[in-house]
C-alpha cells in the first residue's frame, strides 16, 4: 500500500432509514461508530436511493450509474444488466487494488462475482450453520422478509448473520489479504431489513425508550393520497398493523441497527490493531430505507423520506483534507461511490459513469455539481425529483402530484401541490422532470407532457386479497435471507 492509494472500506446496511443515525436520530439511539465517522469525516444529509429497493441501489454502487442509466428498476438478475467490465471492483483492480465483497450482494446468479476477487455470501453462513450440528438455527421463527412483525432471534448474538459477516471481514483484514497491496473491502450487512429479529441484548435495548410514532401526512389518509401508494400498502395490509405492533417493530428495528454498528466496531478494531484505521478511507451508507408505519405504510419503493433517504458518511484518511465534522446539503446517491473511490485511488471512473466525485464535492471544486436528483419507483408507478430541500413526486396513475418543503417539513406531513402560493415551485419542478424524461426519450412523456394514466379501479377487498406478506421457505435463495 502507498499513501496515494489508501485502503478503502465500504460498509453498507440494508433498509436503514436516514433518521436512525446522525442529527435526526432519537437522542437514545446508540450508533457510536457511525457517529465517530461523522466527527472525523463528512456527513451527507441529502443522500437518497434513486430507486428505493435492493438490487437497483446495489447496481448503482457497482456501476456508478443512476437508475435512469443502468436501467435496473427491480430486483432482477444483475447479469442481464452488467458483467465484469467497468464495475467497481474491476475499476479498482486496474488501479492495483485487491478486492473482496463480504455479506449480502443480491447478485444474480448468486455466485456471479462481477469482478470481485473474493466474495463471501450469506449462503455460506447458512450452509455453515446447517452443517454445524447445533440444535439452534437462524430464522426458524416463521416470519418472512417483508413482514413488520417483530420477534427474537432464534440464535444467540455471536451466531447471527450480522456477527458472522463482521467476523469474516475481521478475518480478511487480519489473515487473508496481501499486506503489500491496498484493498477495497465491501462489508455488506443484511440488517435491519426484516425479519425484525434482533438477538439479546438488542431485542430489549430500546423497548423502554420513547419510541417515536410513525409520521402520518395529512394527505395519506384521504382522497389526496396517490392511488398507487394507497394500493401498495393495502396489498400488503401494512395499514392494518396496530400502534402496539408498530411500536415493538420500531424498537426491534432500532436494535438491529445498533447491532450492525457495534459489529462495525469490531472491524474498526481490527484495522486499528494493525495500524491501518487512521489511514483507511471509510464510506458508510444504506441501500434504501423503511417506511416503518409512516403514512400508514411500510417497506420501501416510494420516494418518501422514510423509504429513500439513507445515512451516508465519508471518513478520509489521516493527512488528507478531511473537513472533519462537516455536513453537505447537496443531494448524493449510490452512483457517487464508484467515481469517489476511483478518484481516491488516483484514477478515473469508466465511460458512461454518471455519478459524481464526492471528494471534489466536499472540497467545493466539483465541476457541474448535481442540482437535482431524480428517482423512479421500481415498477415506474411514480417518479421523484429533489434538490435536497424541495421534493416533487409524480404518479402517472391519476396524474397525482405532490410537493414537499423538506426544510420546514422534513417528515412530509403537508403536501403543498394543491396550494396556490406554491404553484410556481410545483410547475418549476414538474417542468424540470418533464424536460429530463423527454431528453431521454422516456415513455413517461408524450407530446411534451408527463403521461397521465386512468385509475385502475380495483376495490380495497380485491387489493387485500392479493396480499403477499413475505413468506419464505427454508429453501428460498439464501443470499437474500436476512
């Protein structure tokens, strides 16, 4: 390793809301290692998943492209969208890095490496547990991976997937890497994604705390609620969960986040023991959030704060211009990770990469910084646009519009789209969205206007009869078992 090519650690969680750490987190929330990164580094307060679901976000990390460039708008097989060339690991390998990915990748086929030299998956954990002869096995509680009901883990903390992923990362740092070459290590935790099943002490850690209630927009329970959003929550019956269940689910969810943070501390300790921590570049983020009862809903997919706003922090090596303890309000996203790492290693991003270099953004010398971040729902049920303060949402079904001022209303309680005093801002953002879609030749625009589609007209009873709460058998593809 040379000073010009620092070791790089990427830590991601799965389904972690942006308000669970940092300035908007509850005062009792325990994320000491994330807080440490923020004190020494840079916090990005307008970080978003531009397609809030697992595989699109991971595709952006791997390609440096936004959803409108890479085209992955669902949990499809990654091999159909990109291969080994011009991926994050292949770019870094060309710059002299050894690369390892440990934890949830959600690639398809499962063992497709997409350029990683070493890859260790949850599948390896489940196979190891099944062969261990232990009388206890993980996830034997019957809850699926899209249910908000909480429960206790069926194994002890030291036997959980979260602990195992951290242990594999520690082993890589201590034993398996080549100490003469810089490394890129992706530690990908699979929590706090449901099932919400923390082990003790994390299961009980927050149950006595003042758990915040879900935020309920004044629009979310009446006829101003976009029909596509209403249908999604009714199809999974997420709006029927009682306040008591939601409260317990939130307590378990917070516990899973702290478990990830504490286990991240084990990885930091391994780096410190070897004298590597101060000089390692570390980036922490999540792939998307979790509504967790907000607006009578749950899960992700839509471009609301709970689902799309994610924690995002960058700690630079000692001796670099660190800007410690600062925050940046400009919108950033997962596509920015690849060009940032390439720049840190003294290289350039591949052709077609449309992410931005966060090192240059932090220094204030980025050419053409992003003004707006665009977003798309996985099945294109809605589109979003934000500059970090204002957020505009458009639903083709019914032509529904929403406008939020995140500065005065960070929880999106008040939809301003129907208020005449905000008509100019609504038109400005609608025109910007229209222009961008038209420039791409998107089917979202016809004759210079955003497409409006008729309401589907299905009944509430029909929607609830279609519900899929997330059942998973023991034979479900193991890389997405959490």
